[in-house]
C-alpha cells in the first residue's frame, strides 16, 4: 500500500506521538531514513526508538522544543549531519492546542499556539531549504478547524488557517525550484487528545461524521506518505482533508 521511499531522507517534527508518529513509522516502513523531532524524553520517545530499530536504516530522534528558534536550528543541523547534508521530505506535524473562550484568551496562550503550530512550521521549512536543494516535498499538517472555525479555538484556528496561506504561497514560490508544498487537514483523529474527550463530545462528533467514527492516525499518515512520495509528483499547493466527510 505504501509508496517506495527507499533512499529518501525525511525530517518529521512532532513525531513521537499521534499523527506524527504514524507518519514516522510509515516513512520508515516505506524505506526512508527519518530524523524525528520531539519535545520531551518520554516512554513514547523510547518506544518509538525501539520500533524504528526494527524497520532498518539508521533513524535519529532529536529532542528540540520548536518554540525556541535556536533549538530548531540545532534540529536542522542534526538532521543535516545525520542525513549526509540533504533532505527529500519535510513533514511539519508538530502542533499544540488549548480551549479558551476568546474574551479570556491570554496573550501567552495565543503566542504559544501560534508559535508551535505556525511559526515553527515556517522556521523548520525555511531552515530546511539548503538541505532540500532543488527538489523535495514539504507536507504541513493543518486541521479541519482551520477550514471552518471552532469556538474556544480562535488561536488554534488562526494558526491552522495561517498554514493554508503559508502552504499556498510556498507552493508558488518554491514550485519553480522543484520543491512541492502541500497541506493535510485532519478531522477528529484517535490520538491522546481524543482519548481525553468527554463521551458527549465524542458522540456529538461521531454523529456528524458520515463514516460514523473518528479517524486513525494511520489514515492521515497514508495521505502524508502519498504527498511525500513521487507518486504525487504533480500535486502542489493542495489541501487534502482526511476527516471522514464531517
Ligand atoms: N489529533 C487530532 O484529532 C488532530 C486533528 C486535526 C489536526 N491535528 C494536527 O495534527 C498534528 C499532530 O497532532 P496529534 O494530536 O497527533 O499530536 P500529539 O499526539 O499531541 O503529539 C504532538 C507531538 O508534537 C510534539 N510536540 C508538541 N509540542 C512540541 C514542541 N514545543 N516542540 C517539539 N515537539 C513538540 C510532541 O512531543 P512530546 O511527546 O515530546 O511532547 C508529540 O510528538 C498537530 O499539528 C495537530 O494540530 C490533530
């Protein structure tokens, strides 16, 4: 089912949990060598390290808080060194969310969510350009929330809608340099976040999803892998919703 990514070199941010983790494992199983960015030393990071060992290739996990531009520089430097100075695939999956009434939204919560979801994607992508050279593919992870707007998430939706603009502009600016830039916009996916959802909220979402269930991280990763591979060689500037038709 997965495209052949043998010999490809990839960087994935936010890769130890949820959608990012499914992307990392999918890329590795398809033959790519992957550098994974994450924030904390956790059992999730350790278990991913173990799982990656079984996929062959020499993958690397790098602890780097993307809220700190200096740590993004270190992440890119580690990726460059580990991958022999070049990259084929960048997946910006890192993100964070909070639910706060807009009237009470403090500036630090706004800044944190904008920084982690939007500014980090910009800095990682810009910093990766010398490694991508004159070919490559960038996949940004947005959110269905950024397409429709959601109460209590003004900061999150602003960041995710910003990713659409970033993706569209970069697809036009970098396309002529041989770099494709696309966005995947997941709906409600079974991740740590969904696990903490109150049963009434889960039921409300499920009732609105024509496929009658939340999505799986692997189902988002499958579309990311398509965009990361040469199978999608003429796809550029696109937004792919993976949301069960909600
Ligand atoms: N889950 C959903 O239903 C859903 C729906 C729509 C869109 N999305 C988007 O999909 C992406 C992945 O979401 P998810 O729910 O799968 O994520 P998740 O399970 O919350 O995992 C987040 C990942 O990002 C890392 N991370 C968080 N803050 C970081 C920081 N400041 N610096 C470096 N790494 C950081 C975490 O590392 P640590 O474990 O080390 O903290 C972890 O690997 C996000 O962009 C999210 O907005 C998710």
